[in-house]
């Protein structure tokens, strides 16, 4: 069931998103009927990355059959967790595993952008564990990776995993390109640009620069985005200055013969005044792409 809008402008999507968001999926704005035998649940758990047990939240959709599942990767350092998106997808019949990374918000292990990618791979491994699949009704053949900002960077890096069914990048940051440009800046300038966010991790600015210097070329979207070709990709952007990164990724996917759905919302980096529009775009795309 969907609710039709008078026009896409009511979602704030503009021309770019009009073809993809004429309607608001019912799951975005209405609760489903309860399932007494297999109810929806929110489960706290720990997954393991590099031998370290890290916290995660598993949003379980109702119903006792295998569900398509999203691996949700938050940004740097995780101020915006996108739990409203997780709930909308849960209501739409998708499980969501929202993971934390090493060394963030007091968590164990060492934070680095390299470790964010490794932790994302560990999240995928958890979702593919046959014991977890059986216990939580996870369909390992329908796993979508979704990431916001830094999580979008990790989503691009995980595109080399050919078992991933599809990907969603929300205001993805081209960390490789940005850190390559940061290498020549004075440390004080980098602290001004990155310091507040980095303070919620246990990574120093010097360690961040070193991590970037060692991996910038390997992380650049120009050498990675083409790997999405052959699988569905949704690219969402806003007025936060990161759209050129999304345009770059889209161009590389198309150059490789792939297709990509692009939607731009007229809002800020956290989509503060367009959360319903954001959820509608994502849930609508998932429902149309994975029938």
C-alpha cells in the first residue's frame, strides 16, 4: 500500500527525483499489522571484527520467513545514526543490522578509516553466518549495503564483494580523495576541519593523515565505483557539497556499463528537514528493485 503525493515537490525531491518518488510507501508513515507469532523486534548484539566484540543493533522485521537485509554503516563519527531509516525499512519487511565501529564512542579497538572498511566486512560475515541466518530469518542472497557519509565511503569499498545484492550511498564522502588533498595541509588546519568529529574516536589527526597517505589512491572512488556495475545502486545527495563525489561515482559506474539511480534532495548533510523524503526514496527504491 502506498500514499500518492500531489507532486514530487511535496517530498522536496525536485526534477532529479521526481521519477522515483511520486509516492510515499506506506511503511514510511504507518505501522504494519502485528504478527503475534513472529513479531518485529530490536535486538542488541555483538559482532566480531579483528577479534574484538563490537556492539550492533538488529532491527528484525515481523514474519517467520527469510527476509532481505540491510547492513547499515553510519558516518563519522556517528552523530547521525539513521535509526528512522532502519525503522522504515523494518516496517517494509527488511531486517537491518546497524553496526558500530572499533574505537568510536568509547568502544573497544582502534578507530581508523581502514578499520571502518574491515568492520563492514565483518558485519557482512555476521549476516552470512548460517547459524545467524537460521536464528533470525536472514536471506543471505539479498543483502544490501547502505552507508551515510563515511559509511558511504565504506559502501563503495565493499562493492568488491560480489555477493552483495545492491548498494545505497547517502551523501557518500570520497575519503581517499579528501585525505589525499589533506596531506599537505598544516596539522592545525586539519584539526579545525576534522578535530571535533575525531574527538569522539580514539584516532589522532596525525594517525588519520597517515592512514590516508597509505591508502588514498586505493580508496579513491575513481578506482572503485565501477565495481558496482551489474548490481543496483542508489546514490542520494544533498546540498552539503558532496554531490561532486556522487557524480564521480555515477560516471564511473556508467562508464563500466552499469546503471545507477540518482536522487538529490534540497537539504543538508543529515537531511534534517527531509527525513520523510529520504526514507520514502530509500524504501521505494528497495521495494521496486527487490520485489
